[in-house]
C-alpha cells in the first residue's frame, strides 16, 4: 500500500508511487534492463490520472534510475554510475607515467572521446581573470565529449595560454600518453597543484542534447585550475557532467 505512514500521506501521489517503484528496484523485483509498469498499469493499480502516473515515472528518470525507450516503455537503467576519484585521478603518478587520468575511474569500461576540436581563441573575461592575462589574450581551447559504455557523460573545455603550448601536441586532437599534463611537464610547466570548484544547475538545451539527458536531469559543473611552480596558472578546465552518471568521491587522510 503506497504511503501508509502519516508522513508519506503528505507527499504528492506521484512521489509515493515513485518511492514504491524505487523500493521494488532496491528489493530486486526489477533488475537492470527490466521494463517498469507503464502509465496504464500505474493508473489501474493506484487509481490515479495519467499525468500522475507519468510524473511518477518521470521521477525515476530524472534521478537516473530509469530511462525511457521510445515506443517501448520505461526501463531500469543498466548504466553503472561512474565513481570519479577526485584526488587519485590527478596524482602525478597517473599522468606522469603516461596513463590517462580517467584510468583511475573507469577500470575496464570502454571510454571514447569524440566531438574533439582544438582552436585558438581570445580569452573570455572570466578565463582571463583566472589565468592573470588580458581579455582577448590568445588561448588554445580544447573541446571534447567523453562517452562511457556508449553513454555521453561529460563535456570538457580547456583553456591554455597559446604561447605556452605552441608547437606541442596540446594543440593537436591527440595529446599522446599522459595527456595535456604530461605535455606541460615536458615544457617545464608541470602542474604541481590543482583546485576544483563544484556546483550544479539545470542544463541548457545544447547540453541536454549532447549529453542525451533525460528530462529533469541536472548537471554538475566542475571548474579545475591547474597551477605550475610559483602559482602560474597553466590550464582552466570547465567540465559539465551528467549528474545521474556520477558519484564524486574524495578520499584523503585526516
């Protein structure tokens, strides 16, 4: 029986139905890839209007628990959230040994980087402020999308001083083993300190399309600044993450 407690009765009907479905998923009644009851099923079982049933299924989709398949229904999502190890992934032992910083996160899962573009552009005001340069200063700008197990999970835009990285593989689509940070180390601009700022919001239409987000899914914004010796900023990386695809993990000693 949905909402048997007094606190539950205060919830909207669609939320109580969604909670019941989530409990059934947690209990193993529905497993990854299984089809959930449709709108008509929920209308019959709970005696609610179609909009209420639709909202209940929408809750599960917005929380990343379920996904809609056109013409087939709503299914328990079989994509495993990515555990982003925020500290381990940036250790010099990762990129300094030629490994991608992503290798700390993905284990043996399949990662593809697509929609890659590398251009030279003038620094926007907010980028110029962080890098300590004048607005319009030439920047090497790297755009890319990361797709894990066939699911787009992250959009990334990196800004690096064009004069610093000129003639290096950073100006090419494939930066080589260890990526951008390994190439910076080769030119004497090795990152020695990182700062990440994290916030969240609802996505813009373009972000929804490129990340193939379900309706109502928010995004996580991570802005990472990489510092070389003496506090020189060598990269500003603005990332947009599918919030339903990530667990952010920060593991450090007391």
